[in-house]
C-alpha cells in the first residue's frame, strides 16, 4: 500500500492566525521526504483551510503526485482542469460540517456524477469517488467511468475496539472485493490512525491510504518527519 498524506490541517493552523506559518507547501515537501507517495489536499468551496494559491503552488513544487479532493462544484472543476493534478477525488461537502461526514451518493446522482467527471477524464486526470462501502455505491461508481473508489473508513474507525468493529471492517473488505471485480482500483481513508490502520493489510489489493488528521496530530508532539515515517512503516 502507498501513503497519501493530507495536509489540510497544516493550512487550518496557518489560517487560525491569518499569517503564512506553518506553510502547507513546506509540509508537503517534508511529507514527501519521509515516505509519502502522494499529497492530498481538499479545496473546499468555503476555502476554510486550503486556498487557491496553495494548490497552484503545490502543483509546481511537489515531486510525487497531487491528489485534489473536491466537491462537484464548477469553479473547482475549472481549477482542476487548469492545474491538471495527477488525480481528483470527488467528495460530498456541507458548509456546516466539521469534516466530511460520509461518502458521495453516486447511486442517487449517477448521471450528474458521470457528466461532471467526463471533462476531468478527458483531460487525463485520474478520477476517484469517495464512497461508503455499500454495494449500490460501488456498482454506481463502476458505471460512472471513474478509475478508482476511495472507501470511507470513518465507520470502521469509530467502531475500532468495539463490538461492531468486525461488522464495519467486513463492509470495507466486501466492498473492495466487489469493486475489484468491476476493474476499479481501491483506496481508503478517513479516521485511520496509528492504532487502527494495521487492519487495512487484511484487505487484498488496497492501493493507497489517504491519512491526514492523525499524522498532523502526532506531528504536534513528535515532529512531522517522524509522524510520516511511522505511518509509512505501519502501512508497508
């Protein structure tokens, strides 16, 4: 498995004071030097953390791959088509949420998703859909034309160490298996941390894990290089 590091919360800390420190671009460089194989960042419609100028700079400076998380918003689609990141991941987005609360409802809006991602695919951008590990969502993702899904691991992460852990984990495992029968590649992320990430090894064929909050939280105490290196070791 590969490790994509989400640097959004470096920008959250920067924006708390309205200055320039800490710099998300510098964080991306440190992550790459210590085991990250891609940099993930979410350009939200409300721009609460990552700003437009961040993604324009990142695309010019990172040495690995940029994975741009985005809602189905026309203005952000235009930015994606301009900068052409290696990949985009479509996520649901609500202004009032603290963080992404669930997967994209591809099954309920398949035509809209298919239409929205077509220009991205035509531009040579790899498209992933962030979905809950449900049969209907996997089947819809396969019909959309996207090459990847990213399984929402939030329910598993919240259940870790509780009696429903196995139930939530099996949903991920079964969804990954189904996706692969359709020819989809499978990533995973949301809520994964240093304690629960080891079970991702039990899911055959997982390509990349996208992890942010846990790494940045650990970095407060240990420094970012150690935090990234430790996670990279755990998922190898």
